[in-house]
C-alpha cells in the first residue's frame, strides 16, 4: 500500500503495488474472490483488520490504497473504521470515485486511492479534513509513494527512478514492472521500492494487476512467506 505504479500499454493497463508494513503485523491472506451484491471482488485480506489495500472487480474496475494524503500526519487513534474496510465500502460500487465523493470519512485516518474505473484513471485523497479528487490521463505513466513513509525529496527521487526505468526499459510488461518494484532504487534499502528499515518495517508483498478490455489477472507475491498466487478471470457483462 506504499508504492504504486500505473502503466498503460497498447491493449491493457498495469497497476502494481508494494505493501510496506511492520513485520509483526498479522500476515495477509492470499487473494480470494468474494461474491457481493455488486459482483465478485478479488483481493488479499488483511490479517489484522480484515480489509484490503488492493482489489480487482469483476466489472473491470481496480483500486489501490496508500496510507496518508499529502504529507505525514500524526497518528491519532481510535479511528472509526480501518482504511482497508473503508476501501471495500468505496470499491464495491459501480463508480468508486463517485462513492468516494459521497461517503462520510470523518473519523477515518488519511489515505490516497488510485482508481481505475471504466477505462479512466482517478486519484483521490482524504487528508482527515478535506477530500480531493483528480482525473488523470489514462495514457501517462504514474508513480505514487506513501506520504507516511517518504518525504517530498524521496518521493521526487522515486519519480526519477521510474522515469529512468521508462526511458531505458525496452520491453515493458507485467513481469518487467514487477522487477522494477523489486529492484528499483539507489542502493539505500530504507527508501528502495522494496524497502527494509532495520528488519522491522519492510515491503511484505508485491501485487500486480494486468487489466484488459474483457479479462484481467492479479499476481500476488508474499515476500516473507515465499508464496505466489495468480488469479485470472473474465469480466462479468
């Protein structure tokens, strides 16, 4: 939930997410599809709060969560509901960006959502007081880093790493962008895409979603357990 990239290819888009967490947090379960009144949702379930940070919907939508909005905030529990559960409330609707605009977020910790819906890209942020919604061009690569873990200087540096990868990588596909998410950086593992801070806070999983016009796939790798899960499905009409 702490580093996300978006990449549009000729016939599909790639959304890839690194989750950075404390190693003592209860591990997430491997992705499973859950049937709801609005269709199937595929997501890894957080082992502690029961929500998620990345999901794929059978209607073709996809969404990823990052902790924080614009800058590092002061953690002030108790919160009314976890961000991972609010994620599911927002995502399990036909138009998540509209739901974000309408949903009550008072008492929820700040977060950012990257939303792919109906072939459009939207970034939404909640800073604890105010909502922000930005429509983004669907053909321009993007990278986001969590404001709770990375300051403005490091976020800018990571954008340069992504730009360099885009300019030097000949073959761009789901495998090569996942490789960037695993090895991107400058040798400093505290700010690398696959980060590690004293063994206590580290990247615990990498999730890649490959979304086409009528089908999608979710690749999930649990870095600590050494487990890989790959799910493919056709969208519902």
